[in-house]
């Protein structure tokens, strides 16, 4: 049984879903501390010859868990974010086919950023055809440990014997502690694919998952996994 553990980011990039594809269980770590100015409430939209930030305004107190962070003025800012997405991607080849599920999420008046992010992640995973089981860490028995020990405890809670870590995990995980558990660990080595972006002659990597879905439609998963190239 293979699992991965990651904060529920806002409109995650492709590598997030590559880890999900290779996992039986994906734990959305909503009980860890929220990081301001990180990926939990912002990401990148592709624009002609570049990219721009899209950010979800939040109400945040230092030390809050991700699941505790509220969206600021949800009615206004959810509509504003969706409007930005629609303006930028509205003419993408597969926007009309793939946008209704995401528009419904933005119209649902989510109050918490974690709920918004998790809904987007699950909708994107469904469009990609992933079979991965997504669960929230808040649904597991309470984890009081931190850092490497917390990841070990979560992995054990979901009865996994193998954990997929991001590539940078080798720099911050306590590998002596990890290896003492007998659990296997795989460090992700993700090569970002190139594909045709309808609004940018020069390919912009590391965009949000909607960029792939709206541009490539039913071929998105094969492109994400590097099985086909759609640059031209």
C-alpha cells in the first residue's frame, strides 16, 4: 500500500497529481500549520508570454491549522477568482467541457480555504481519471507528533508500507528515524511535460492543474505522466 501526504494546495501543479497517480491513498494534510504566502491560497495562471498569480484572500492568525483558515469575504473573492480563471482560460480548447465542475465549486460559497482546495483537487483528480483514495488528516486519529514522526504516524494510520515524498524531502526528513521504522520511502523525480498552451507561444511550466485540463482535455493524464507530448 503506497501513500503520499501533502497540504491541500490551491489549484496544485501537475507534480502534485503525479504523486497522487502513483499512490493508493493521498492524505490531504489539513491539520498542519498554514503557511502564509505559500501554495495553500495562491498559484499561477498562464497568460500570453508569461504568468500571473491568482490568490484567494484569507483571514489568518499565526499558528492556525490549514483547516481553520477562512476565506475572506467568500461571496466576493470566490466570484473574483473564478472570473479571473474564466477570462484567461475561457477560449481554451476544453474549457467548456471541463469548467462546469469547477464553476460549481466556486459558486458553492465555501467558507474555509481547505474545503475549497480539497473540492478542486478531487474534481481535478476525477477529470484526470485517478483511482486514488483521498482522505483528510483531520479524519484520522489525532496526530500530536510533528515533522518526520508525524509523517510516519500518518503512514501507519492508513496502513501503508510505502511513502512517496517530494524530491526535497531528502533535505529535511530525518532519514535515520524513518529507516528505523521499516517503512519504505520513494522520492519523487518528476520531469515536467511540455504541452501546447493556447494563449502562450512560449511554454510556461509549473502552472496550475486547470491549465493542463483546459488545454489538453482527455489527453491530460497521459501528458502529465509523460506518455505523450503536445507542444506543437
